C-alpha cells in the first residue's frame, strides 16, 4: 500500500486527555534543528504558527513497524504532511507559518521533505526536549516496535502562546481542514 493512501478501516485514536493541559501554555525555550540545517527556537517564532506533531513518516524502501496500521493514530503521517503541503499557500495567505515535528532525526526528515516536495521545514525533536517541556503525549513503545514516538496532535500558537490544540487528530489527512476552519473563525486572539 502506498504511504500516501490511508486504509479504509484505519483505527481511530481516542482522547486520553494527554493534551488537555496545552491550551494557554507558552511555547518553551526549546531549539530544534530544521531540515534546512537552521535551528528554530520555538518561543521566538513571531506571529502565528501551526506545528503538526506526528509519530513518523514512512519511507517507500523501508517497511513500517509490524502492526503499524492496527495502532490507533499511528498511520497517516505522509497524508497529513501532503495535506499541509497542498494548503500551504492558503496558510501563508492567513499569515500563518507551518512546521512538521517528530522524534525522527533531521536526515530522515529531510528525505521525506524532499520526496514529498514540502514547502515548509520539518523539526526534529530526537532529544525529546519538547516532550519534557510540554509533557506531550507519547505512543506506547510496546505497540510501535520499541520506538519513541509522539502521538499525533496539532498546535496553533500566536506570539509564543498555544491558542488551539487538535487532539486526537483523525483522520490525519483532514487535519488541515480543521486548522484552516479554526484560523478562519473569529476565535483568534
């Protein structure tokens, strides 16, 4: 099955409350490496930003972990990234920056960015600094071949303050619709 296509019977994640504390928090003073080789300090991002946090992108030449498609919330990182790519100009028109973020290393993310033609940068939190700073929800390593991976969530922050959290995100390829609807609503600021 192509990584860009989601199975019809994909199991939906449940809201375990793992992100309830995030709305209203400040983005932390955490500096992460981006796929362009630069660093991004989260609390210094000016203006509005969407940070979609995902477990891991697959690669066409590497098998996904055994049972990956049966783990609620695991599958769909490539379709989610492609949906943000496809709506990137709309996000720019809404004066909103976007970053993808995972625990994968920068080299792995760079391959995905290039293969998927993503017009925005991916951020690597392989050191789990953001997890420590924000107590972000993680997948059970026993379900994902021992990997240390984030559960899928999306943050919208403005001038360093988290204003909206989408969690759980399902289906992942439709997350962009919820983000744009929220950005177009009168809930901002």
